[in-house]
C-alpha cells in the first residue's frame, strides 16, 4: 500500500491525531484545505450540542513546509475544546480508586447497537467509557483530515469528489438526472446536504419529531467521483479490486451498514440486458479509453477497476445508537434489567457521514492512483499519468 493513514484520540481526550504516510512531495497544501473539509463535516441539521462546542482546526506537526508536502509522514493535531470539561474523567494518571463522583459517571447501562457492550466484554473493562471514547464518531474528524489531503492530490490530477444526501429517516430525495457541475457547492448549501428542497423540508420536520420523541434517524448518501482514469484497482486478486476496497473503507465508517456501487442491490432484480452498460466509441474521452457507456448502472467500475465513467457509491447509515428515550438493556455492574445510558448525542449525522464517505473514497482512490502511477513528487506522478493517457490516445490513432 503506497499510502497509509492512521488516527488516534478519544472523543473527550485532549486531541485527535491523524497520520498520513506516502503522500508524494510537492503537493500544494494549506491548513485551510483541511480545515474547510473539517468544517463541512461539522455541518448538518440534527447535530447535538457538541458541534457548537467544537470548531475543528488542524495544526500540521510534520510533513508540510512552505505550503508543500515534503514526502515525509504528515501528522496533524486537532484539539478537543470539550476536553477541559472532561480532564478529571479522562486523566491518564493512575488513581487508587475512582471517587464516588467518578464512579457515578461510569457507563454500565450499555446502549443497544453501540460498541459499549461488545467492547466491554472483549477488552475486559468495567466502565464502557473505556470503549465509547474511541468508538465515538468524533474519530472521523481525523479521517476527514487525512482524506482532505488525498483530495488535494486527486484535484491536482483532475479528479473531483462530491456527495449528497439521498434518503433520511424514511424520506427519499429526488436525484436529478444530471448532477450540478460543482456537486458540493450545491449540496453544502442545504442544511441536510440534499439537492431536493421539497424532501429537505419534510426531512427537517422528521428530525424535529424524532428529537421530541428522543429518537434517532439514519439515511443514505451518494458519493460521486469524476475525472478518474480507466484502470485504477485490478481484477487480478481479491484485495486489489477497487470496489472491494471502497466497500471496506465505507463499512468502516461508524454506523454504516450498507454500500452499493452503481445500481447495487437493484442489479440482482434485473436481467443482464437491463443491467449492463452498452459501450460506444467516444473519441476524445481519453480517461475512459475513448469510449462511453450509454448508461452508468455499473457506477464506474467493471472487473474491480475504474472504467473512467463517474464512480457512484451509495452508503447507508443506521440511526445513531444513543437514544434520549433509551432502549432496554442490562446494567453490566449489577446484571439487572435497565434503561440504556442516554449520553448527549445527535438525532442524525447522515449529512456529516457523506463528507466522511468522500474522505474515505479519496483515500482509497489516491492510494490506487499512487499504486498505478507511483512518483515521489507530484510532477513525477503527473508525468506517469500523462504517459498512460498518451498511450490510451495512441490506441485510437492506430
Ligand atoms: C458521539 C456523540 C456526540 C457527538 C459525537 C459522536 O458527542 P458528545 O458525546 O461529546 O456529545 O457529537 O460527534 C462528534 C463529537 C464529532 O465530532 O462528530 C458518539 O457517541 O459517537
């Protein structure tokens, strides 16, 4: 894997860390390129109070100098403003025993659907805070930071990633046949990141009602990538297939339960003639190999490789598992039936999930790009890509 990233940090600890290795030198990079993406992730109607406390911003700790990447590991720090309210609870120093005050804050009434219970059993802990602090979707801040840099690399080679929300809590948004040229400019203008204003109004009512009920809502976002060259990923082995790699990345996002590429599950219901995209010559479409699919039901991949058509992925998120009107559970301290803990949370975070899905897609695609074209500097990567594109051009000139 030419590109790797890892994250560290607890939700109410001092900070989050994002470490990205393998980015070529010479990629123009400003803190603002990352901060803009972090701010996008913090948006969305239905978020809780925590998003008013935090204004996520990175500090580069390494890997960037004078506005360009150096080719060395890029590390970024995002401080948690809320930490000051959690310093005693999150203190790493050893303590003899928890005070009564601290013990009262133990999480033992584990939430159905959350990592609380399984994590507590697996890691042999008595306070589920030891699990939930890391299971928290706060971690996705650090993913978006790494993904933002991958997006810059992709932008430099003509690839753009956007997303929009297509479903929330039982309400579908209409998807326009032709998406706006700048997808994110259009979707970010909506409080739910959807392109259907009528559906948006109904979704907002649905969120308000769920909030009153102490309930939560899930939904679906669509990620769209344009400008990809044909041939990222490979058919040759299970773990080189681009759709498999995208699927893994998407399913690793907290609360994501399903991923579709193109028509996805619908392909299973149709005949072959209704599924496969007919191919026609299209001189000038270099990145697709001078052909066009008349339709794009495949969603931009065939044989585990990008086709050069738009990549279209749909990502489904379940409702958040912290309900203000809690579900029944077992208190793991006493073994008695109980109501689950109701920690402050969001009614829905589906709009934010779209931004996280973009970031994960950016990482997978940047990785596949560097795998195919390599390069220790951005100009070298670009030269290698251009040589490949020139070869695709030669094939039509024959
Ligand atoms: C989260 C619970 C809430 C969310 C949080 C994810 O945080 P808190 O417990 O501090 O109120 O706001 O999301 C973020 C902090 C974030 O940055 O997205 C959870 O339990 O997963």
